[in-house]
C-alpha cells in the first residue's frame, strides 16, 4: 500500500476529493515526523509503536572492499508491531 492508496481511501471514506484527502494524510504524516524528530514515542493501538533509539558509533567491514569503516552514532526509528500484527497467520 502506498501513500497515494491511503489518500484515495481517506478521500473515499470521508467523501471528499483526492486533493482534500492528500491534505489530511500529509497533516498526519507531518505530525508523526515532527514527534519522532523530537524523540517522542508514537503509539497507534492495533498497529504498533514507533520509537527513536540512539545507535552508538560502530566499526564494520565493507562487504565489497573488505575495508573497516566507521559508522557514526545516530538516531534511528524503530517500529514495534502491536499484538494484532505479531499474530498474523
């Protein structure tokens, strides 16, 4: 499912145009991004949680050249699936 699919679904469900649906979806996505940038946890019941974790600096071997490279410390977003997603069969 793509963002455009979600826009079309929102527009159809709310009986609005695709342009209005796109505005709604963009507002939601932008607010989620702002929260993650601030380091906040996002929890959506029935789906899961998005959290920001700090990853320390690490040395790894480049698979193509075999040279050791240093990956700087960084913040990464992790998704933890909710109970309903963990039990998909």
